[in-house]
C-alpha cells in the first residue's frame, strides 16, 4: 500500500512513525472535513434557526449513521464522547448504580487503565468487587469464560490489547456467555480493534467503546455503542444543555436515546473529521489494512531474529503490535535512542500496567504499525538496530 502522500505529517517529517497504538496520523481528507465544518457550517448543531445550523444538524445526523455502521447498529444507539476513556467512565459510573451487592466485574491483566481505574474508583463507594481472569490457556476467550462465576455481573474486556496485540474472538465468547448467563453485561473496549474491524453488536454486546484518533480520526472524539435496554436505565455522566427535555425549579426530565448522554455542545468538527476517516479506511479496505498489518508483523519478527540481543514478547499475536526489548538496556533509553535515529516508538507499559504480570517484564518498547507503514521501514529499523552497541543509549538520554 502506498498511501504516504495522503498523510501530510509523513510528507513533512522525515521520521518513521511506529507509534500507531498511541495515536494515528491524519489523512488530508480528515483535515479537509474539519476545515469544511469551520468554513462552510460554523454553527452549533443544537440550533435549527438558520440554514447553517440546519446544514450542521444534517451533517452530524449523517455522520452518526456512518459511525453507527462500525458497530453494525442504528444511529440512535451511538453516544458521542471524548474517547474510549470517557466512554468507559460513563459505563462504569452508570453500572455501579445498578450492580447488586457483592457482585463481581470481570477484567483481565491486559486491560488499559481506562478499563480498570473507573471500576476501581467505583468500588470505593459501591459494594461490588473486581476479579481478574488469569491467562490459563492460549485463548483469552477461554480464560475469560472459565473465570465467570454466579457472582459475575459484568464482563469488560479489550477486544485487542494495546500491548499484547491479541484479538478476542468476541462472537464465540459472547454466544457462549449468553447461552449460560442471559443477564451478564458485556462491554467491549474496541479502541485497538475497530481501526481494523467493525464490531457486530448484534451478537449480544451491551456496550462498545472506541476513540476516533486511533483510526485516522481527530482527537477529542469517540463513541459508546449503548444497547437499547441501557438507553433508559444508564444515568448520564454529563448534565446540562441538550440532555434534558423539561426543566422546572426543582427537577428535569431526560432527553431521549443518545441525547440523554450528550450534555453540552457537540464537537462537530471532530465528528465530521471522524466520518471522513471511516470513509477513507473503508475505501482502502479494512480487511486489506488488517492483512497488511499482519504481513508487516510477520516480516518484522522474521527480520528481528537476525539480532540476537533483540527480544520479542508477542511474536505470534495477530495484530501489528510488537513488544521488544534490547537485552540489558532499559526500554526508555532504547526508545530515546531509536527516536534519535528517526523512529517513533513507545516505551514503558503503555497504560496497561498490569500486563507486566502475564508478560513477566516490567517495561518494553512497543512498535505499533498501521496502513502507511512498509517493509522498507522495517528494513531501515532492523538495519539501524543492528548497529546499536551497549552504551550507545547513554548518548541520547533526554
Ligand atoms: C485498549 C485501549 N483502551 C482504551 C484506550 C483509551 O483511549 P483514549 O485515550 O483515546 O481515551 C486506549 C488508548 O491507548 C487503548 O489502547
């Protein structure tokens, strides 16, 4: 795939961008869609008092439908929020009010902080506990299913871990859970999954969250898919204009469907930018992008074997996220050195701090690839690392 010219950052900066798990670069069409909003529409979406407001209203309505398509859902089930973090905070906060005493929320050690801390925070004032599925088998789905007990009321998992690069076969898992436990709430953190594949919520998922910036869209926008049954039950997180219907001195009533959760002015430019990103990804082909990533990962792993000091922690997972370390060099120092040679990577535990338990390492360098990365870039990376000598990292510590 030769798409570099679509990405002004890549044209301008002569760096190799291997940090797509953190955020992705934006194609021209996304930047153009944001500009179009400010130049052509410019108005708030809640107000239908002029032709400009109406245009914005129609554009956002249309974008909501495009975004619903990545969940195979209807537009009314799409709640805009600032990203996966706010989405998971909304769900954890809302469910904490309805969870029975002594119930359990099931997570696992690969969860991102945004699917851990909101739950931990709620356990301080509510009477439920967290339980962590241990990786007992190669299949994460089996570990999760086997950890469910009669106390489990919520299963909240990342469909793809931002460090391990696994892919949960969520349809099989959800079907298995639903056969035995109809009422368990199933939450999918699709922040790293949806850049590659849509999530088919029809299989019985209650909530899905994602962030636009991980899939070529703008920062500051994401969405929660909220299943019909929760639209009424779940309380909102943001209170104010737009989310109410009737207000008196002492009370108010909620607006309906997604509006109830979208208090305040919507980030219209970001929503329209996100729509453009989805259209771009669909045009290139999501499956093609996924296969491209897989091929790059296999190539990276094969070439990395040429360097005896390079350790790879997840050579066989199916997503183009690769965790490495250089023997006897701290990951932060190695990442700085790579940065000085023109490669942008991420060091540490990438916000999945409990992953140090299953991975048995407390820091690593994450290389995360996406549609604009190439085998030539991997060759450059490997050839550069081949020249690395212990001690070189000391020259580049910031
Ligand atoms: C798996 C996963 N979940 C949630 C998040 C949080 O996303 P955001 O920071 O866009 O809210 C991330 C971000 O890296 C992630 O990788």
